[in-house]
C-alpha cells in the first residue's frame, strides 16, 4: 500500500469510527447505516432500512474476514489496513466487494430513481458518515469531473474504485469521503 492509499484508508477508518474510540465495532457500522436510512426516510425496521444495514455491514464482515480477525469484536487501524491491502491486491475483490457495495449504495442514494446521484443525494451519503456539508459539497465538485451536477452509476463506480486503489494524487475518487491528510501532512 502506498502512502497515498494509506492516508485515504486512515481517513476512511476514522470516518467509519462513528463513536471516535479508535477501533471499529459492529455498532459503528450500524450507526452509519441507521443514519443513512433515516436521512432517506426509511422507517426503522422496514425492508429498505434492513437492506441498507445489510450493505453497510458487508464492510464490517469483510474487514474482519480479510484481516483474519473474524472472531474479534473490534478492528484496529492495523487490522483495517491489512483488510484494505487484501482488497487492493485482488481485482476479484475490487470488482465483487468494492464495486458491488458501490452499486448497492448508488441505488440507495438515487432517491428519485432517475439513474444519477445529485449533489443533494451525495450529501445524504456524506453526512451519514458524520461529514460536514461544506466538505461534502467540495468533495462532490471533485467527484463530478464534468461539472454536470450529478454522478452516473459508472462515474460513481469509477470514483469508489479510485478511492480504494488509485495512487494518483489528483484522482477525483480520492475525495469520496472528503479531504484527508496526506502522509506529508498537507491537506488534500
């Protein structure tokens, strides 16, 4: 894993650490899922709410499995980075896990079912991870390379994949979860 990839993953880990205690637990992922479902107006316990939980919990399940920590109730940053290294090293995991999750999240975010994610729909996603609206708007501008005001399914898959595997400092996908600290200490 390069320094840039590591910086993005450290940021992602911190975004997922919903209660900020320095470890990932199942409840962190449930909090993200519940907030996303709530922001989408899904009734607690409804089939749509359960579907969102199931997709977000895939991250928890895969993080534990790919880091060899299936039996642990907590995932450390070291475990998370090990999991992500497994993902980066496997085109199969990139296509099945990363892009599969991205397709499911896209469908959840496309609230009006028009086949694109608007900035407002993206902000729902961003704020589900406790992101600041200003950072979310800045991130969306980076992700929306062509400036059309929306992301197509293909664009969303591209930026999610870039977030995980790109080592290009200017890749739009680096901004998926907003600004992150690069290894050199400068804000991206």
